[in-house]
C-alpha cells in the first residue's frame, strides 16, 4: 500500500518547519483575496518563504485560488498566477473555471487541483476537470466512504479528501456580520473578525454552536463538530486515496501540530503494520480527544451515514 499525502493548513509561515517535524507532507496556504476559508493569511513574501522552507525539506505547497471571482479581480489573477509559478508553487487549488482559463494563458505550466467543496460527488465530474487540465480532484465533504472508494476506482486524477477538522455548512458572498455590526454601530468590533473564534450561531433546540467565519469572500457558517477518522483510515488507504487533508481553520498552531503528529503515526502504522493499527487505532482517537476543544465534539462526518438536507 502507498502512503497518502498528509496535507495540512498552517496558520503562519513559522508553522511550516514545526509541522514538517510533526509529519506533514504538504501545505495549503494563500491569501483571502484569492482563497476561501484559509487557516492563515500568507502574503506574497510569506508564500515565497513557505515554498522555500517546504522545498528545502522535500515537501510541497499548494496555493488556494479557490474564490469565486468577479470581473474586478481578473487583472489580479493575471498577475498572481505567474507569481505563483515563479515562486515554485507545486499546485494551485481552484474551483472557478476562470482560474483555469487564466492559468492556460498566463501560467500554463502551473499544476491545478480542482476543488469546489460541494460538487466533487462523482468520478465523471472529477474526470471532466481532469481532461481540462486538473491533476487532482478534491471531493465533497458530504460523501460516504463507499462513495469515495467507488470514485477512486474510476478516477483518472488524484483524489483528495478531508479527514479532520470543521466543514462548511453555508456560504454567502455578502459580509453579513460586517453589515450586522455596522447596523448596530459597532464597526470597530469587526476589525479582527477574520481570526475571531468566539462568534457562533446557537441552535438551542439541538444545543449546537455553529462557528461564523468571515473573510474577503463573504460569510461562512461552519459545522458544530470536527471530522476525525484517525481510527477509520484503513479502507481509504487500501483504496489508494492520494491525499488526506487536516483542516486547521480556527485552530491554534499547537493543536494543528499535535493532530498532524497523531495522524502521521496512524498513517505510517496502517501502511507498515495494519494489524498493529487495528490494535492501537482507538488510542490515536483518544489522544486527539484529550486536546479537542470542549465545544467541538468529534464525529465521522458523512463517512458512515447518508447526506441529509
């Protein structure tokens, strides 16, 4: 069995080396002007430094350019994509076909990973974007494990899935929080909203708290639980899934490092000694539960249940 890539979202450039030490194989970075729901903000100098650090340690960096673009940002794309090529980005993550079209013209050698987070639900769509130039498809979070394995069996591109962290439940292009605070005359309270971890929608009936995250691309309401399948990876690894992503959105650096190290041990053991993994997988889950925020229960997402709308 091959080992899947362990893909991590750092908060800062300073997180790159500690996360490499913890076992990360690759990183997703970017700036909110071009990318959605990033764990950290990486300006151009940060991008260059992150790529240098990663490449010096034989690791990869993928830059998120997965926003939904309007006309006023197209000129910026024509400047940004050639910059990423020159900086040595290993791939660009995109969802909007505009990125594909601009890349063909302005930076044709850039490797592309297709990701919309919602519509990667079958192998026909994955292969369609593969024929357009994508080398990888990022699957929707609302898929069962059986569906993921079936897609991998027929996919002509690499397949990436999320194995840990919160997921998106709602997105609006509008800055709903900013407008709400402005209505209340509290604009100043929104200055640091992008890193604010204590704003929630509270569902009293179900006793759930849904984190609210706002960036340049709009307002995002996140899941009340964190996915965690550190103890359920064997079938996915045997199926040959190419990349396992840990999403560290709204988590601090120490948490991301610890979770990365636990998944690193679990993946290595699952590949090198599957029987031992079966014996010890519960201990990996227990390790994560010890550091899990009390308001963020762990579950297995939709891996073992049907999507409910």
